[in-house]
C-alpha cells in the first residue's frame, strides 16, 4: 500500500462584522414636523431604541428587525424618496451588514445614499452610509484578509478592515492605507501587507487613537500576515496587543472571540491539532453567543474546529460541522461564492477521508472553480485547492487524470510558497503518489527523494511526521523496484516516527507497509501480526467498509493464505470485499485488489477455480467497460489507456483461472 502525505484541511475564513456608527434616530420634533401621527412617532422611537440596544450588544438580527419596523412606518407616511426614509433604510442596511448579509446590505445602503444624493446631498449621515457601503463591498469581495488561507493549517479570522476609525484619526487616510494593505494581502504580497498594516498602526498612534477599536483591528490583521509567513511568535504578540485593546474597551467586546480563535490557530501551529481542540470549541461557543448561530463568523469557527478533527483523522466529527458551516455561508454569500471555497474544500477532504471519493472530487472541483472565478485570488490558495482536487482524483483510482493537475499544483506551489516549504513538499508527495499508482516507480522514487531532501529543512511542528510519511512513500517505490532490504529499513523508521506522533491512521499505514515488505521476504509470522494490528486500527478509526480498511482486509488475508490459514484468509478477504462492493467505482484499486486476492486464494490454495474465474471475469468486465467508456472522450484517453493496461494484466489471471476451471471440473 502506498502511503500519501496528507495536507491538513483548509477551512473557510469569514470576517467579523465591522459596523460604522449608525445613522442615528431623529428627534420627536422633527418627526412631528413630518406630520407623522403621535402613536406612530412613539412606535418609531420604541423600535429605534430597541434596535440601538441590540446593535450595541452585537445582536444584529434583532437590530435589523427593529430598524426595519421603523423604516416601514416612515415609508408608509413619507414614501421612499424622503430623507427620513432613506436614513431609516440605511440603519437597517448597517444592521444587515452586522449579520453578514453583505449583498442585501449593499443594495439597501446604495439606494439610501442615492436618494440622499438627489434630495439632500449635504445630509450629515451620508459619510457614515458611504463608509458602510465600502465595508459591504469589501466583505463581498472580500475586502479584508480573507482569501489566502495557510496551507496546510487552520484559518485565522481577521477582524474587519476599517472598524472604529475615528474622525480625529483621519479616517479617509486610514481607510486608504488599510485598503491598500488588504489588497496586498489578498494578492499574497505579504511584505507589502505587513508594511501597510504597520503604517495603519503608526497613523493611529500619531492621531492619538492607538487604543481604539480600529487599532485593535489592525493588530489582528497584522497578526494574520505574520501567521501566513510562519512568524508565529510575532503573530501571538500582535494578537496579545489586540486583546488588550479590546478588553480595555469592553470586557465583552465582540472581537475578543476573533482574537481567541486566532490565538488558538497559532497554538495549533506550535503544538499540533490536539492542542487546539479545546480552544476552537471555546471560540465556536463564543461566536455563537456573540454573533449568532447563523453568522459567517460562527461558520468560520465551525470550520476551524472541523479542520482540527480532519488533521486528527476524525472526519465523521468534521463533516456535520462543515455541512452546517456551508449552509451558513451559502445563505450569506450565495451558491458557489469564493468566500465559501475553503469550507467546500474542507467538506471534500472529509468525504475523501470517509472513502466517498466521487463526492470528494465533486466538492474539490466546486471549490477550485469558485476560487478561480473570483475577481482576485491568492495564488497560494489556488495552488492548495488544485493539490486537493488532484489528490482526490488519485485516491479515487484516477491517477492519470490527477497527474496533470498535480504537476500544475507543484509548479504553482513552488512559485507561491517557494522551495523547501511544507506546501511544496506536499505537492511533490501527491504527484509522486500519482506516478506510483501508474507503475512509474523510478520517477516516483526520484521525486520522493527530492521531497525528502527539502523536508529536512522544515521548521514545522509536524516535521518528524512529514519526514516519516515521505520515507514510507520512498520505501514503497524501493519495494516495487525489488530493493526489499532498503525498503524495510525505511518502513521501520517510518513506523517509529508514526508511533511517536500517535496518529492511528499513520501507524496503521506504516504497519501495513512494513508487513508487505517483510512478507515478500518470507517473514510470514511477523507480517501477519503487523497486519492484524493495522486492520484493528483501520476498523476502529475508519470503519470496516472504508476502502483503506478493505485493502487491509485483503492484504492480511493474503498473508494468512501464504501462512496456510486458508479459512481465516477467506473470512478476512470476503469481509472486506462485501463491505466495499457498490460503494466505490468498479475499477477502484481497492476493489480490484480485493477481488484478485480472493481469486488467487481460491485458485492457488483452495481448489475452487470456478469461483476464482467468476471473480476474475467480474473484474475484467469492469475494466473493459470503463476503458471503452473512457475511450469515447479525448480528454480521458490517458485514463482509458491505464485501464487497458490493468485489463491486460487481469486477462492473464483470467485465462489461467479459466484453464484451471476447465481442467478440474471438466
């Protein structure tokens, strides 16, 4: 079995709500002059007071509802084209912005400003409305650090780009500096982004607003730049500065949840996903409490917790979190929005880990298409999602389809991340995996050695696990090239690294790989013990019907068969085959291996050639059918060729079984 180096899931990023000072309520005298009845004036004041309270408490759903009630009264008495109606509508739009309903907020705010521009261009509320329009556009774009997640790793959650900048601080100048920094961030130009956010902070200090909410936001965004450039102590320091500012403003400040989330992500980089679980769970609860259960910030927190679960090999726990997060983001941004690309990709990773390969491919295709269709996209982000799509195709048994995608992803990763980074090492490993699956073992070995050489210089917390996985991959190629002693040495080193890391799936893969190597050298007792242990870990972690578990069933059965325990071998092989049939494509490698191994047992050791013949015929028909279907499309000629090669290999076994059946059964 070939062990691949998996990258962590990339989970989506959402912006905390940044609401400028709202347009405010109007005095009773002003309302009376507009000829609104006293009872309706009282209702307006009541709705606005409730909205203001909710707004201050970040209960934007209630604020939207109450501001809307006030707006409807204005509209009924004054019509839409009146300054009072326009201002009331703007209040409603600002509350929508707090909910994350950016498209709706933008539409409402633009209409309000257009009305005021025509009938009351000097209205004092217009600058605040126009700042809110800019925020709504940024959040749709998005216009704050949002589109460039680290790979692999969790998503940090930047606070809003332009929250709380006071007039005395020179808001126009600060907005310009901040927007330039945000643009650089989105493009992956982190050096310029760092300079920009430092300039924002310097401007705040010069204006005397260094302890304002806007300054706290700038510290959060600067921390995200440090996170992207792997300067985690600097990121932690910046977030600590932000936390102190927000706590001084209010012990229950809504952005403290954002800071907690991002500090947890720094902790994850330093101590691994297990160390971050409690922090992510706490951050999720705070997001729900502060922003609401259906706010994009809550979706981001769900995504980060799911990312940790995926990295720990717990996809069943990650999947519902990701599905809920996707529903929230779809409601906020619409179907296929680039803002949701990371959540969609994370869901694809969960399905991949659960063995649902076609679903995984579908979600990864959607995620990459959404990102590539965006007006701007960070090249690091694109490279990472292309890696994931290629990996899903390779795991689904479509290595030829995966190869060009993975080759492109490697080139993109080298350009975006640089050589000697964990992202580029992962890209090499994925591509080598696709080459290995096509039987191109020497090419795979060359790429694996290159990846292993670059991995020696990594400073990641998981460096040892990465090197262990790469050594195991290299051992697989050496084993297929007949260099069994070299392969065994590497497999034993990989198993030791996996056990030190304590990840069940990594241990299971290492056990099975080592078992296959020493079985080929005739050490059946040790191989059997290793494979039984691996099978137990697969069953416990993935379930008995997962393709990787089925592969383990087949391999363990083969070892028992070679050792002479034919009944035990049949039981294991049948258990795996029955669990997989109908759940993956008929040409999936795990299914073909399971059928071929059971047929081998029947034919060679149990004098049941007719049953072997049936298994070979089933596998052969599947291969021929897929090859013919693939040959109808020029885009799948390479896939068809690979299937034909497999079919030719299977045909030899098929013919042998047919002869045995005729000879023994007349």
